[in-house]
């Protein structure tokens, strides 16, 4: 019996999180818990990216 997790299990766990590219820098951003409610509206990975795309605000 082994106690350590298999690599395949570890990978599958990580892939379960959704991700999408940031519209500003194009970097893939992984789902965060704080985005649970706004994930659909999230377009930028950080506040800096949001500002760079929306210099007006
Ligand atoms: Zn970004």
C-alpha cells in the first residue's frame, strides 16, 4: 500500500480548475476562489491589466 498520490491523480486535480487567457496580457489565468461568483465576468488577471485595457478608469 502506498500513501503518496500518483502523478496522474495530481494532474487530474489541477486540470479540474477552469482557466482562460487574460485579455490584456494573454497569460492564462487559473480559476481562483475569489472569482467563484464573477468568473464569467473576469477578463483580466490583475488590476494592472484591467487598467491597461481601460485607461479611462
Ligand atoms: Zn493580464
